[in-house]
């Protein structure tokens, strides 16, 4: 839209006309084009207000700016309409009134031209505001979206953290099939444990590591003695969609019995 407003601004600025019918023919289309751009800006404002963009930080400023473009475009159209209002038309007078002679016509034109020029200048100013506003709007929306994406990426990285260990991956797989966080009494002390539907053993330490990374959560509205249902979160489901991590290779080198063989070789 910025380019359209810039082109229209130049057309209004450079318009050349003779008061009367010629002015109507040259300025009328500029008014209609301004109204079309106002309608376009209004459609864009409505679409932006109904979009998910409104949930992004900084979006309110963009909506305010686009509404100012609608306002300035409307004012430009009003100025062009006032140009046509100030335009001295050449229609015939009422019956009984003398027809305008050349001197009267020249006087009417001389009075009208400053008014028409003033409204044209105001229209140029408003269209310039529209073009500038559209440029700032495009830049602002792009910055807001980039900032939101960077924030989302950082949040995902923070949530994901380091890669799962094979034991954590297996525990998450078992919990995705169903599990509970329970507390049982052992020697008079409450002991929290994890129970899975398929019987896979999951240590409480492993569960807490998964919960800390927000890969699982329990229904805290239920007592531990009754058993809190464990749910794998969306982040946990994404982790399960990745291939199972491989176990770290043992770094212990196998030692050949060369010393023993050597010792046996020297015996006689």
C-alpha cells in the first residue's frame, strides 16, 4: 500500500487543471482512487485485528498505526472532495439572471483557485502520512514477528535442554502408555514412587528429571495416596517423536593378557 499511496500523492501534487469541467475530469478520478485505497486500508485493518498477530507483543502499536492510515486516507479524500466543492462550474443561472460574462467568470476562477490549491496541498500531506505510515507498519510487523519467533525458539531450547538419555527416553515411552505417581508407607515414612501401566520400572529421580523439563506432569488435584495420573506433555510427545538416543559407548578398553602370556613364555 505504501507504493500506491506514494504514486497517488505524486499524481495529486502534479495535477494540472483549469477550473470548471476540466478540474472535475482531472481531480474526480483522484478522489475515487483515494476512496479505493481507504477501503483497502480498512480491509487490512480488519484482517489484522482478527489475526493471531494480535497476541504478539507490540501488535497494538501496529493496529493504531494502520487505523491512522485509514484516517489520513479518509481526510485526503475529504480534501479532494472539497476541491470539487470549491470548483466553479459553468452551468446556466436561474431564469431571469444574466449569464456570466468573461469578467465574472475570471473573477470566480480567481476566487476558487486558492481554495482548490489549499485543499490539494492538504490532500498531498495526508497521502504522504499514509505512505510513511505503511512503511513503518511493514517494518514494525516484520520486527514483531521476528522477535516473537526468536522468543519461541529460545523457549523451545530452554524447555528441550540436553538430549534425553536412553533411560529417560524409555521412561517417557512407558509413561505415555499410562502411569501414576503414588506414595506408599515404608517403615513409617512416605515414599513416592512411579507406577506404569506396562510394569516398566521408572525411578523417582528419572521422573523428576522429566518433570523438571516439562515433559511430564501429574494431576496434583488428586492425593498421592490415591495416585496422581501422569500425563506426557506436548513437549514430551515431541521428544518421543525423535529417534531413541543411543547408549554411550563404554570407554573402558579391553586389555589383552599379554603380560601373562609373556610371563608364561619365559618359564622353562
